[in-house]
């Protein structure tokens, strides 16, 4: 697969369109975060919308960058762009920086930066367009230019420069979300909040999902409402709902108003259910397809890197509409079953009609018994009209059944007792 490469200086000024072809604005900059061992990762674009207001467009909402235009998934948040700790703007901050070649061949200045899309759909900094010092004494002469990969150069910094904060966050870049959460919780409270300020929204959201709810609330309240709303946007809807359920109603509503409308709608739907029910534990974003969809289409959706493994184990077949709450649930097609059929096979022909669904009002204990009885990793959740409203996975149930201190490994005995109670 060929790598898609775009030079940022050429991208600036390009129009940004929604799926319907309506112009939303134009690109003004590209925002990246540094990583410890890998090239900086693109997290979004700075887009100028009518009124000369600069807003942030997450790279996850960009479906295409090509032919002088950027296509997004839909409407964008119109809150004014505010640069977060650890974020670097390529046009405003990287161009013009001096770098040194790691092979000792000298120095150069960054004149342009190429961002490249990998096979998983993530955008990283690829090649740098560099200009070396001029070799002629003529005032009109310019130094020679060259291309270099990010790994071929280094930046030399003095202690206390602004980049030191970015390098601090970069040391955590390879940690898995659960390990990052434990690392953060081991820090003194003041230092914890400083590091949380430096982390990108999606990275902090991943870590918060692995923390006890009290710690989640403490960190979000310390960051302020606008930043908290941005982080809640990045969290899984069920995790965001769990956090918001801990807050007073007026504060909860204020954060929901600040969130992206689509994300807030999913969270509001989950908040209607009790925390110990299937509806309170489920995610509202399972894979939903029509009976006419093929095995190939289903497998393509399962391959998405951002999809949770438990949710990738099955797709749910329904009548239209295909966003929750859907039309009537027709059945489930498990990943292993799809592998036994040719790519062109229709899902409607291989539905596992014997697979049961659970009502949204079912208790967590009932969901756990069904998952264990039928050796499943996820279950469809339906309303009274048998419409699919979400899916509850085994990890959601474990998070609920295990004691609050399970992450400290000190709750083994109480966890065993809880499991025995559920089995009874």
C-alpha cells in the first residue's frame, strides 16, 4: 500500500468541506504531539471558519486530504482553538527551527514538513524539507536543500525551554492506557495535574477510562469545563456517562452542552439507565449492518484499529435505521462464523438467530450469567420494541463486578467473593 504524503505548507489555505460538499473553512495549521521513540503524531488541524475564528478539527474527523481539499465527517466544534500543553503547531512553531543531523554532518533549518498516513489511518510526521547553511558569500545565495526523515535529525535544547514539557509527555508515549493511568496515579497530586494538562485529549481520555471514577472526576474538575468537555468527547460513551453520573445535575448538564452534539446525544441516552443495568453498562456504538451487507463489508469494519476487541467479535444485523436505536434486531453474526463463508456471502444468510439479546433493564448479574453460560464476549442490548440500543461486553461487566480497588491487586479475596455471589 502506498503511503499518502502531504506537505503542510501546501496544505495551509486548502478548503475544508463537509460530506455534503459545503465549505466549512480553510486550513491554517497542523497540530502534532511529540513521542519518545517515534515521529510526532498529528492530532488535528487548525481551521479558520467564517468570522476569522480559528477552531480545532480532530484528525479523527478527517476522512480525506487530497487534491487541495480536506473532507470531514460532518460539523465541527466552533469553540475558539486553544493550544494544549504538549501540542506543537507545525507552521507557527516548527518551520524555521534549527536541527542537527544525527550522523554529525552539520545543521539545517526546517522549511517544510510532510505528514504521512499509515495503513491504520494515523497521520505522523514523515519527511522534513531542510535548507543547509549557504556556502557562498553572496547576499543573494541560498544554502542547498535536502530531505531527511525525522529519525535522521535532532533538536538541541537548553534546560528550561518550552519543548522540555513536550519531551516530558513524550516519555509516556509508549505506555498502554492502563499503565499510563497507574503511572499518573502514582504521582503527587500537583504533579499529576501538571502532566494531565500536558497530555493530548485522546491520550488523557484513554488513561481516564482506566482510573477509578473518583480520580476521573477530580482530574476533570481541575482541568476546567471546556477542557473536560473535550476529553469527554474522546472517551467511550459508556465511560463518559459513568463519569458524568457522579456529578451534580447542573454541572453534568453544563458539560453535556459543551460536548460535541453527536457525542453528547449518545451519553444522554446512556444516562437514562441505572448504572447496574445492561443499559448502564453498554456502549451505544456497536457494529450494525443490514441483512444485505456482505461478509467482506463486515470484516472491513472489524479491522478498524480504534475498535475495541470485544466489540469486534460480532456484528449485529437489524432493520433500518442502522444507528442506535436501530430498527428491529434480526440477529448476531460472530467473527468466527464470518471466517467460514466467502466474502460475497450476505450476512442475512448466516445470522445466528439462537443468540439471545438482553433487555436494557437486565441486571449486571444477569448479563454476567449470560456471557458465562454461552461463552460470549459481548451481548446485544434491546429496548421493549426489540430495537438494538447498544452492546454490553465482558470487560464492561468485569469493571462493574470487580471491587473498586482491583487495580491495586489488593482486592483478590473480595473479587473472588463477588464472583461466587454472581455464580449463585
